[in-house]
C-alpha cells in the first residue's frame, strides 16, 4: 500500500485536483497535513471525498492540542460518514514550535495522544464519554445515526516511547523519516511495542512518512527538497544527526535561522548530507531504489511534501514507479 501527503498550502480546490490525479496514479491513501498557517485540512478532505471513489482519506496528522480531542473525533467521524467509510485518522502530538505560536504548551504528548485515541474510539462506537486526564470531557457524545467505530488510527511518531505506544495501542504508525537507518531503528521500537500488543487489537501497519522530491532532473528534485529538509534537520535530535554524520553545529544554525524566520539563510545552510538523510530526492530511479530500502523495514511508504518542483508531474512519476 502506498500513500501520499497533499499539503493545503495551496487552495483546497487545487488539493482536490491533485488528489484525483493521485488516485488515478494508484495511491491508496491520501493524507492532508494539519498546520494552522495552511488551509483547513478537513475542508480539503471533504472536497477529496466528493472527487474520489476508493482512496482512504485522513488528516496527516492532526494534533489534540489546538482542537479539543472530542471535537477532533467528531471531525473525523464526519469525514468517515461523508466519504462512505473511507476515513483514516492520522493523530500526533503536533509540532512544538508551531503550537508555541498559538500559546499552546505541548504537555505530556504521549499521554495526550493515547487518551485522545481511546476517547475517540468510544465516541465512534456511540458511547457517551466522561474523561478527566490531559483533557476533560463530561458526558460527551456524537449525534450520528450510525457508529463509526472502524476508523483506523495511525499515530504520527518519531521518538522511541511514542513508537512503542503506537505499536501497542494504535492501528498503525506514521514514522517521519526518509532514510533506511532511521527506519531500521524505528522498526526495533515498533517490535518492542508489538510484543505487548493485545491480540484483540488486530493488524498493525508500519508506514514511513518520507519527505519525497522527484523530477526527471536529479538536481531540480534535490533543490526542491531544501525547505522541508531545513525544518527537519533544524529540529533533529543530536543522536539522529550523529547517526548520519551530520555536523550538529551546522544543523543548529539551520534551526536557528528557521526560528527567526530567515528562511533564505536556512535553506542555503542545508547540506547534501542533510538532503540525503532527511529526504528521498532525485530521479524516479533514485526514489525507487530508496523506497525499496525503506520497505525492507516497514509495511508501506507515504510520500510526503514537497513531492517535487512540480507537484502534478511528481504524482505521475511516483505513481509509475511506486504504485
């Protein structure tokens, strides 16, 4: 199974057109990324539900800080109803720096995600819920004619504790990485969680959420990968940087430039080693080779932004090579 992320940094009508193209190219899941400074992902997903037939649809990933978890569960239930049962819920703790823009402290992220998932499942099953934990709800329920309890929850994770929690409790994990070394490490953490997974939870899907940039010209693809790589490298933990032989000070300078909004300097500070470590960038042949290496450790690959210097062309190229 191959998925794709369509970022609503463009009008949602354009997201819809790209989604139609993605389904035609053979992608089986479409995620719409969730950041307050982009268009609303659920508006984009509603249009995608109308314009597509079989592809799974979901936020990738929504966080239960800027939206109350009960409200988030209702949004996903609405999508599932509107799409005829095609919703998948991508759920994560959110980006710390982005949440800080909203005056939100990302406290106890693992617990918040776990509690949100558990409460959402109860709500989707038609139950009324009272909860007092990292958030509160009193006698909350959803006024839907039918239950939506089969919506799979895929947890966005990077750290070892969130990976293990996802493997134990969720239906899948979306691991944000682009290099086989990182995915091999994550696979070990997932295995630890699966060892404690109740049999009643059913199957589990390990998806790599990779930053992909593809074009017929290798350098054009790599150049287009600079913006997302700057954000990833600038926020990467020292052990991750050291795993790839990336200079910690250089990555710190990129991160500092991102923090102060000097994106030109941040993008210019991205090195070839950073692009190699934190993206899948190159020709269709390059992407095919890297995707095969990622799939040695995971079940599936989700192609995340930027996709390439031209999104529509990139979708066609990725469909031909990966789907």
